[in-house]
């Protein structure tokens, strides 16, 4: 009995510790699952594509055709409920948060470190290299593309590297075409931040013909062992500016929604896709983003970004608001949408359409913030979005039940 009393206390303590550990493990796993569900939900709600259609890559529609019940086990009622939730807001104005990283930070791309392999064993040798563009695209001839390169050892300390050779390529239909060369240094000049810190900076300025997806390929030697490898970094180049935001904005109410008007100087007429983000002025919280799709003529154009009233009501936020990250592109497709309505003749035109150009020219963005007037949240409409397309889709989904 004394032995039991003596060790029973220790046993009880051990059991409590085990229970505590299991609690935190399961809680952490539960939190992780919860965060995943929250992020998935946020991605669905921020998307301007119907999540129940086959066009939505991450939605329940999977590979099923438009209007069909998905084959992933979801019921027709679940699909309808999901659509009704998504369709509370219009495709041109969607809620967003910091979880929507691509929307919140549209001008950057974060590459993952490249884990290096031993050429003989094909196993990791402990080194990682990071080849990181400063922005996702270079637009016009005012800016340069800067790409940094560094390698680190097992302890994640930077190691010396040398650039053996490097080349910039334009990627097109699976082929590579050499273009104007880049400069590179680690001497604290030409975009390089610090001299001799083993972070090399490549700088590149496009020529007029350097339009589209680009690859910067470098052969390097790194580490005290003299390891050799080839690293690649990708970015987009749009050397001819078709239009730019000139920094003139205004705001007001329109049918219960916040509308922000932006003046765009257009140098090449055409169809444009433009976007802008909206943030809370008080705490910087991301609220929504809005889309403008339409034809713009050469010269000065005023475009409207409509931030749907119900989004602002649901967020329960008064103004003023900050509009930022004005961006977009000129649509550069070799087809005319009217061809779809021209029967056999239109079909022949579509089949014959070919191009040697990328599908977009980037608009020079406006990255500063525009502050709106003060608005009380009650001034915005709490009505859900409605349209003929929405009602047709609801009837279609109901017919599947």
C-alpha cells in the first residue's frame, strides 16, 4: 500500500501530463483544420467566379460540367446553399481579408527556397538557395526588374557564391528565346542593398520586344565545397504601357454602395480589366476588392470601382476608407467576342485566330492610398445582390435536387 501511495502520486502526475500534451496536440490539430477551413471559405467568398461551376478550380464543381451535381460527394442541396452564400455579393465586388495574400499583395511574388541536391546521391546536401524577384512584373521602361540571389548552409548562414554565367529568356509556347542581358553585382550599387553581404542583385531593363513571361537562369558555384547548380527565377515583362492611373480620384454613394472613380490615361484603346482594394482607414483591415471590365478609348477615361454596400454592412465599418493597389491590364486576345454570335462565319474566325503576343499588357499601377470621405455604415445597403443570371443559376441548381 505504501508503495502504491508513493508511486501513485507520480503516476497521476504523469497521466495528467500525458492528458495535457494530448489536449494541446489535438487542439493544435483542430486549430490547424479550423484555419484551413477558414482560409478555404475566404478564398471561395473572395473569388469572382461561381464556386459551383466547372470554371472554379477550387470549388466543389471539380471537373463536372456547368449545372451538374459534383462527383466529390457533395449533395445538390449543399451546392445550392454554397452558391446562395457566395452570390450574396456580385462578381465585380468581393469581400477579402489578409488571408487573400495574392489580392492583398498583388505586386509581389514570394518564391520558396530551392533545396539543393547532391548530384551523385540525389539527396539534399543541406544547402538552400533563394532566387527572388523584387516584384512580380516590370512595367514600361521607367523601372528595372531586380532579382536577388543568396544561398545558405545547414545552419542557415549565408555562404559565398559566384555567378558563373547568366541569361534572360522570353518564354513562349514551350520555347526559350534569349533577350537583352541582365547586370549583376554584390557591391552595393545598381539596386544591390549591401556591399559584400553574399546577396547578389541582378538588374534587368526590357527592350520593346521583351514582352511576356521571362526566365532569369544563372549557373553558380556556392559554399566552401564549390558546389555547382543552376537556378531559375521567373517574372513578367510588359515594356509598353497601354494605360496608367494618374492619381485623380473621387468617391460617393451609388445605389447603396461605395463607388470610387479613378481617372485613367489610356494610350492604347481596347478592353481593360482593372482592380482596386479597399481597406479600413482606422486599422488597415482589408475589406473588399472591386473589378472594372470594359472598353476604354484613347485619352482620359474615368472608371468606377463599386464596393458593394452589403460587404461594408457585413463588415460593420464606418468610413473613411482607403482605396489602394490600383492595377490591371489591357486584354490582348486575338479574337473578337462578337464572333461567338456570328454562327458558322464566327466559328471560322475563331478557329483561324492566332497570335504571337501575350494575352495582356499591364497597366502602370497606382500603389499609394486614396482616402475617401467619412461614411456611416448605415448609409450602405444591406440588400443581397440580385440579377437575372443569379436567378437563372438558382433555378438550375434547384432542378438538380
